[in-house]
C-alpha cells in the first residue's frame, strides 16, 4: 500500500503533463472552419480540448480530433477516421477514407478558417 501512495502523485503529474502537451499541440488548429464550394455548407468547430462538431444543414455530428505530425485526424464515434491537411488558414479534408499524402480530385473538401468570433 505504501508503494502505491508514493507513486500516485508522480503518476498524476506525468498524466497532467501529457494532457498539457496534447492540448498545446492542438491549440493552433482549434477554431471554426467553413467549407468552400460545398452545398449545403459545412462548418467544422474544432475545440481546444480535442472535441469537434461537424454541421451541415440541420445535421450535427460530434467527433474527436488529434494532431499527428502535420495532419489532423478526425475520429468518428462509429470508428471511422478522416485525415485533414492544414495549410495556413485552410484545411483540406480527405473524404476518400484512404491515407493519401494529399486529397484526390473529387474526394476532398476544402475549408477556410473563420475569423475569431465568427
């Protein structure tokens, strides 16, 4: 029992540190994005805590997201994964379901970041 009590504070600090590192990594990408050339319009709301909302028309889908290298991975609750490539204030989301280095023509949705508060 004594051994467990000695390790608990250290384990808590390590887990808190990992959480902070993950949040810092996501911070530059958090925000609202709007699709370009899509009807109906799609909005993505990427929260700093790794949660997100995909809205189109009257439909809303929640997901979680994370940064892996230079890509943003979107994880659907049903197990599906989409990969996005950020470039400045733009985000290309590969809808093919395959992991290509970029988006294939006709299989990509382009988004633009909305100004803060937008």
